[in-house]
């Protein structure tokens, strides 16, 4: 389903979409997150560093809570900020030194929001483009993703690479692994997430005009599988799938949509939220905002807190949020159906074989303590396939029953 627009109630997995709220706070790359004690905060970039403020239940900002999370010395431009499985947060930033997007840094922020250090991954390297990098910091891996020079979407030369690293980078040990990621949508402007249930690192991107491309690496960080999912956004184009969250085996993806001939400036448009089921089937897409050209939104990010969703974005350099609800019980029911058949656990099926060699690869890292980690190796897994026609109808029927009972 394609839900339109902000401020209306939607009868789907995502519902009760609120009216976008201007936080009266200058900044870009808003990244909402939760602390250990359940407080909602919004991290954001401003003046070359990364800061944060608390958010109240309505999504408004408490300006008096302003703190600087990571000092960038005026050099940071683009930002990602994700929680680590054992506590704390990983911050990834890009910047310019000699040419555009030629430098990238990673930082660790502890669970009590204390900056624990910053290290450069690439410095003044014109081989990579580092804008809008995805990041993940989970039980399986710490990583970010870059693209090399070239426009993959236009079929020009260029490639994707994942930079995997561990906490030793912050302790002076240094070192990271670079893993080519073929068949992915361009890694800048995408998102990554670790699925503990399938032991996979998943990269989610969008290829024009409206095709999700989902690429997996197994737990040894060996590129394994890829799948394409068409988005139902009418005549609009979709782009910048910059934030992904897991909910009971399903995935929520915050991204952008717009008509390319609508007259929006730069990369601006409207914010959308797509829901994927446990077998990566597209359940619905909802458009959360209704901006008109020339000024639209950019850089979406999402936080799931129980059955509530907070999506942040910026418009003309000003931070905004919009809130909605997610039907967690319906997604949980889908996971139960996928996880069993006739009382037995059903084996997950893989998607198309990429022909990639999976005989060796770098070790993943397992998180513990305050977000730091130790290296470990494990087996491999594959991205589940889309549901077939009969199974898809079963999902629809189950959702219908849940709605009628509610």
C-alpha cells in the first residue's frame, strides 16, 4: 500500500502518522537514538562536529540538554550514528581535505554519552567517496561502507566496499578489512543492519527509479547473496535508504521519494517509510511528509521505541521529526508463520546465487561490555528468499484476521 500523507491515520503496519514538527534547531543529519535508561535523544551535525539534544514524547527538542558528542574540529560534514550491541554508539563522519568526500573518521561514544576517541579510516584519499556512509555496530561486526569513484547507478565505473574494523582501532591497534561488495546499490546514501537471527550483515540501498537492492554478507563478512524488491511509490522515484531498523524479524526502512520533474532543489523531496516482512517481502510503503517544491526534506533516520516510531530529517538546514506507530504484534505474527510449518522449524531458502567465492574472508567481531568487541569466526548464512504467491496470500490473510480481531 502507498499511504499518503503526513497527519493522516493509515490502516496498515504503520499508522497514526503525525504532523511533521519543526524543532527550531539548526543542524543536519539528525540521528535519533535511545539511551540505556530509555531517554530519546537526537544526534545531529552542526559546525563540523556531532551534537545531541533530548527529545520529549511529542518529538520536540529540549534545547537546554544540548551536548557535543563528538568534536570534529570543524571538519565533519556527513554523519551516521548507530547503537552498539553491548552498549555505546558508533559514529561515522565524512569530510573534505584535498577534494570532496576524501576523508572519513570513526568514533566511539560510550553508553553514558562520553566520547571515547576518533580514528581516521581514510585520509585525503580520492579513490573513495565518503558522503552519507552507512554504519553498523552489532554483535556480529563493526563496519561502514564506501563507494569508489564513479556513478554505479548510471553504469559508470566504480565499486562498493565495506570497511570492517574492531575496537582495537580505538586502542591504537589500528587495522581494518576492506571487502568488495558487488551487486549493491551505491553504498553512499544506503544503510546497513546486522541480523542476529540469520547471522548476516545486510546492506539496503535503492536503485532508480524505485528498486530496493538488498545485499548480504555472511558472518565471516563474505559477500553472499542479493535480492531486488520493487517499491510501490506510484509515479515517484525513491532514493537514499539511509536508515534501517529491525522489528521482530521484519525491517523498517526510512528513505526519500520525489518526482524528478517536480522541481525540488538538490536531493530534497519527501520522507517515506517502507516495511519489509521476515522474508524481505515488501509489505507497505508510507509517505510521511507532504512538502512542495522547491524546498523538501533530506537525510531521513528512524528510531523504533516499542510500538512508536520517530523519524528525523532536515529541511533547509533545520531539524524536524515526525512520529508514527508500528503494529509490532502483526510483525511478530508474521515471524511466527515464517519460523514454523506444520509444527516444525522451516529451513530458510537463499536467494539468487551471485557466484561469489565464499571460501575465506575476514573475521567478524562480537560485541561485549561497553560496546567493545573481540574477534570471532563462525559459519555462513544466506538472505531469505521472497515469499511465493501462496505464502504471500497467507501473510495477507493473517494480517486481515489480526485487524478484524482488533
